[in-house]
C-alpha cells in the first residue's frame, strides 16, 4: 500500500489537516476500492422501518451497531500513516482523529489495513444538523480546535494485510482490541443481540429514545439491515399513471413534487405503495379530469409515461430515508417544472434527493399546492440539499428546436385517430441530463382501452436521429393514414 501523493495538488487547511483529489494519489487502487465498497454496502444494506424489524430472518447472534450521521470514509493505513478517501474522490489527512487512530493501530502492530468509518461531529446538535456540522468543518475549519470536534466511528475492516475479514464477530473483536482507549476514535458502538426482540428494544433505546440516526443490524448469514424512523412529508401530485391489462382504470403510481420558493415544482418521488384498491380507483377517476399539456415527459419504473395534471391535490407520504448524494458524492439532480396555469414546461435539473420506500399515507384536503404547504425545506431540513434558495429560472437551459413535425389522421368505426411524429434538437447536449436529439411518436386512438400511446428514441447524432424519424414514418404511416400537417 502506497500512501504517497502529489503534494502540489493538495492544500493545507488548519494545522496539519490537508485535502486533495484522489487522482493525485500514487496508489491508483484506493479510490476504486472506496467506490466498490460503498456500492457493495449499498447493495447489501436493506432499509427497514422500526415496524418492519420482524421481517429480518430469524436467527441468533445479531450485531446491532449505532448509525452515525457523518461522512463515509475509507481509511488507509500503511503501518505508520493514515489517510481517508471518500466516494466523491476527496482525500483527507492530518485530522486529530486520524493521528490518534494511526497511533492506536501502530501500537496494536497492525501492518496495513483498510477500514470503513464515519467522520462525525462529537458536539451536540439537532439531529438534522449533525451532517451539516461535519461538512462545514471538513470544508472550511475555523481553527485547529474545531477539528478536534470531529470523531471517528470505525464499523468495518475491509482488508487486513491485503485480505478481507469476513466474519462480523472478527471485525468487532479486532476493532475493540485495536481502538481500546481512544478518545476521538472508537469502534462504532455495538451490541450482540440474541433475537429480534432484542433488536427491537435496542432500536427503541438508541433511535427513538436517544435520537440516533438509525440502527444497523448485521449477521453473517441474515445480511445487513438499516433500521430508521420513517419521515413524513407533504407533496403535490403533478402526474399519474394507470395500470395495464387487468389493472387498467386503476392508479398505478403518482408523480409528486415539492415546491421551491419561486413557485416552481421540483420533481420529488414516484409513489406506488400504500394505496387501497378504492384509493386506486378513486384517484385515477379524479386525476383523469385534471390532465394538462406538458413539454416534459416523465416515466414510471415500468417506462410508462405519466399523464401530467393541473397541480392541486396534496398528499402526505412517508419514506424510510432521503439520500442527497450518489455513491460518488455527486448531487441527485431532478427536473424542475414551471406551471403557467395551462401547461408544464421543463426548466432545469437541480439538486434534490432520492426517496427510499415512499408510501402513500393520506390525502391532505387541508393543504394546497403552494410554496408554503409543500415547500422544499421539508427535504433540506432532513438532508443537505444545495441551492434550495436559488431560483430555478436562473438555471434555464437553451430552448429546444423542432426540426421535423408531421401529423397523420385516419377514420375507423366513425372515430378519428391521430398520429404525430416529431424530431427536435434539444440544444442541451453539452449537459449530462439531455440527449442531443429526440424522436417522439404519439398515437391517439379513441377505440383503444388505452387511447394515448407514445414511443420515443434518442440520439446524440443528427444523421442517426433522422434515420430513426424516417423508420418511424415508414412503420406507422401506412394503410390509409393521410397527411394533414
């Protein structure tokens, strides 16, 4: 393991604390190992609410670990020094808690290891502000004394002398031994729990009683579980989709949004659970009457396009967690929509959060779709969301340009059918969120059970997009279809 780095690309903050990019490390394996571990951890960790604890497979000898609200860090120790790498590609060194853990590991005669830890604030704060304290301190500490407010909770041994440590019992046996006596550094607080009743009791003690962010339950055979209190938020319905086949006519799921202070709607979550059969029938019937035009097409998890509706109904939803960063530390960007009283238009993608396990709770007849009742601050009070005060209109991208548009009609059984085919250039191909060209077909037939069907193709090359357009035309405008526009 090589912890050397290009010093010219690192900056000194306060005292011995320094930061720099992972690309400046001489050991090119450390950052990929950080990403790989974080992805594996996310894949293994099943989120549950306190009410769902008894869905964990029954066995004995669980390890319950306190969840800390901090920054995930892979700690690399070469026998003398220690640095951290986070999923966003930031390398840190020289923190007081790092110096302490390096001394403890050297004293324990550890030759080299990779550890998983959370850098967290040891000062008291409201639960929703803990992560903010950590981010603020790590980004711009005011003094060396402030850096001593950062603690380190180590919860896993990724490698020891180049080899994985598979057993959770071995992980905590070694961490307890190595980090015994640490002041800023310690093994993440943990207890051995004989059964699920003990898990439930510890959740009530740590999370409900003491306000911890959550409880992580680990077992070599049963797996990993993250148990948290569900959050309840209010959101405006902006779109809906219906079921297929024997579920036609029933609600499949809702597209909901929160509102920014500038009056725009920020796409928030797709809500498909928590509804009774009567809810699904009643909501679908009511929302069909509110369908409005939109130049933004959103699809559900089955790739069915949402029907956009006039904003107005507000619902309460609950969720297990909100995540405002990707595994690489990038923001979770979602579309912001402008409503002009007649139609929606897409403005820009801006940071918000992914919603874990959203569930419908109830209709909020006492609330309306306005910035006071469904404000984005509901989210930013729970997780860090950049630019919540920024107007979405400041981020508007260049408008798209229609290159081709044709409309065909056909009469069958006394009913007129309409097919429209469009090709447009987005003029946003320099961003990560848009393709260069879109080919879009709409097919309206009142004789079908599902009258409106859509198909779409994308490309970053105009020649390829035009070939798609021509193929769509050849496949769809035959057998009595007449060009009208």
